[in-house]
C-alpha cells in the first residue's frame, strides 16, 4: 500500500472511531493526506491484540469500489482531545512568552506617554504669566485659554475611544500623539491669540486620546499575575511629569531670549512650549516599533497575526528562536464582536473612505456604545463615570487654583507681615486691591522662584504614594487604595478652610495632589479588568469625557464662587471626593481574573 493510501486509511480510522463515541468532528481539522504530527498529542501505548482493531470502508479512487482493509495497531494513539489541546487561550499564550525585556520596554513607552500627558495638561499654568503681554490678554481671554484644551479633551475623549476599539490601539495612540506634537509646535510660533488658543484646543483633543488608551494598551500585554502591579507603576511616571515640568520651565522661561523680526515675535516661553511638544512626536515615532495588542487582534478574528505578535514577544523576552514558541494555535472566540456581521470582515479592515463600510463602522460603534449602557456593563459604566467626574473635577480645579492661592498668600503676607489669615480672608483682602491698573502695572513680571519650588515640592510629595501603590496593591487591593485616597483627599479639602499661612497651604496641597492623582490612575487600572476587549477603551474614554467635563465645569464654578463665598467650593469639592470614595467601595475586586 502506498504512503498516501496509508494516510487516507489512518484518517478514515480516526473519523470512524470518533463517530462511534458520539463526538462531532470538524472536517476542517482533518487533513486528507496526512496529519501534522507537531499539532497532535501522541501518547505511547503498549502493544495489544489486533482482534480489537477497528476496520472501516474507504473508497479507493483507482478501482472506484469499496474495500475493507485491516489496519495494523499504531505505535502511538491520538487522544480524543487533540483538536483542543493545542489551541491555547490568550492567558496561557501570554505566560508562554515569558516576562522580560519586551514588557519593560512597553512599560517605559506607555509610562512616558502618561508622563507626557501630565506635562501637556498643566503646561499652561507656567505659560499664562509670560504670554499675557505678548497677546495682550484680558482676564476673560485667560479664562478662554485655560478652558480651550479642557474643551478639546471633552470632545476628543470619546472620539479616540471609539477609534481605538474599532481600528486598533496602536495606530490611534500614534495618531493622537502626533497630533498633540504638531499642534504644540504650531502653538509655539503662533503670533495671534486666537491661533494659539485654537492650537491648544487640539493639544487637549490629542493628549486625551493618549491618556485614555495607554492603560488598556499596556494592560492587554500583561499576564494576570503581573497586570495590576504593572499598571500601578504608571502613577510613578505621572509623578515624574509633575516634577519635571516646573524644572524645565524654571530653566527656560527666565532666559533672556527674544526674537523680534518684522511681525514675528519669539520669546523664552515660546521655546518652552516647543520643547514640551517634542516628547509627543518622539513617542509617536517610537511606538511605531511596537506591535498592536494581540488581545485586540484576537477580538477582531485575526488569530494568526496575534500569534505572530506573541512569537515576537517570546523572542524579545527569551532570546530563543520564534519557532521554539510552544503555542502553535490560539483559541478563537465563538462570535467575535470585532468582526462585522454584515461583511464578515474585521472591523479594522473597514475603510472610512468607502461610504458603505464607513456606515457599517459607525453602526458597530453605536452597537458597542449601547452595550456599555445596558446590563451587564451598565453598573460599571455608571460607577466609573460618576467616580471620574468627582475625582477629576476636584483634582484639576484645585490643582490649577493652588498656585493662585500661593500667590494670594504671598501678597497678603508681604502687605501684612506677622499676621495670619484663612484662605477666605486672604482672597477677599487681595481681591479688593485688584483693578485694571494693577493688572497692567504687573504685566510681564517674571514668575517668582517660589512658584517653581512649590510645584516641584508638590511633585516630590507624590513619590511615597507612587511607590506604596504598586508594592502593596496585591496585598491590599486596588479598591482599598481608591477608597482610602479619595476619603482622605476629601478631608484634606475641608482642611483648606482652616489654613492660616502659605506653609500650611503647601502641606495640604502636597497631600491632596498625592492622593487624588493616585485615585485617577487607579480608576484607569481597574477599568482594564472591568470591561471586555471590544469595550475597554471606549469605556475608559466615556469616563474620561465625564471627568474632563467635570473639570471644565469645576474651573468655571470655582472661579466664580471663590470670590463670592470661599466656603461653598470647599464644601462642594470635598463632598464630591467623599461620594466618589464611597462609590469606589461598590466596585468589584480586580486583578485576579484573566481579561475578557
């Protein structure tokens, strides 16, 4: 009998044996000529009596008649689970890649992206005093300028989230970074206020995409036992950003740089804006060398491509040949939500330039959006959005106004030495001296060194909590840190009412920054576990939208209320932090289950 005939006989024997045991065998898993032995479990068996060997009929194509052939007992037999045993689930596939160089590099690039968002969000606090005279800004203009990037974040958050859950994490992350970098460079040479404000709007629009995607992108590469701890280390990068920004501003803005040729004016603050825009461009290009999330690829039905990515990770971590990677096939989802049901194409492949596919793409986005607002995801969606609203509105409002409070205390202490007063008293006294002439007289005055020092001190104060979180998150749990940080931050906010000097104000500012920034990072960490792959970034983006909307509203309210009744904003924001902390208690424990 020829080799081909024996292969056909073996195949037929297995089909007959499986049918007798009542098992349905997918014909696509059987190859007619021969089996690939590297994808089948072979079990060594003892020699046995050939009288129990199954025989079966098969069609001989040469004679076109049925023959009965007795098959000799094989040296190896095939387990009935050979069809499933070689298809690894995503968690096991990740574990087989090892944990090493690739994961550390990925943490570095994602951490730097998160650090860059800290710089992009707070940069205007150092630009405003220097740019006031160049643009002849009124107080109303300053209000619009500080609100423009926040408005861009509100609009951009969900836009980027929808794209990331349909077109891919990596490509959208790169696009948002490049947009932020290009708009940052453009704003540094803008000669008109409206153009500068327009560019800063798109800076906010771009940076919010990077902020919302970097956590899910990083988390989807991590095995369960490492994921929560790795994501918690991101908080340290935010802290470094808070420390680095005032350091860069302190080195550059006081420099005597001024280029004034024809209608072009370029000062040291313009150089500061340009330098702060470069990291976004560099990170965007660096990210081109990293792969798409294999978890997302599996969701889109592209298991072959996901397997190639996992092999690359295996090579980077172990240094072994990619063919030594033990996983040969990946399990596919029975019904992938990343595949268009109308075209049977991966959502990533739908073109936005073709009207029909563009319509299908937005139909898929709408279906995913509705899924977030229905059980079983509705509870988690509502909780995370409300929590983000409470934390972010309090954090960004108070952190933007803390430098103003420092300024008011210094003005009061210079005018009334050896006297103490509360925040509310200081505000009312200082405001009584402010008029149009006062603002004009101090136009262009340099930022005091104390402002830089205070901001750096606040950043340094975050280091202990940034270290405490990843080192103890597995023992105490992310939910404990969320509840603890927000409740204590609420108490600290109440303490602002009892501050009587700038030193006390600085101490409370440090504690507030350390705890609230911790809470914001933890919400992103928890959300990676709460939502499935096809909804993960979209859910993070939706909560981010609520958070930025709260920050925008909070800044408007605080600026209005602080001058009318200082107690009201303190009570309002402390209450929001307390409520957010209590709501965090309703979140489930995370970090112990594989990603959906």
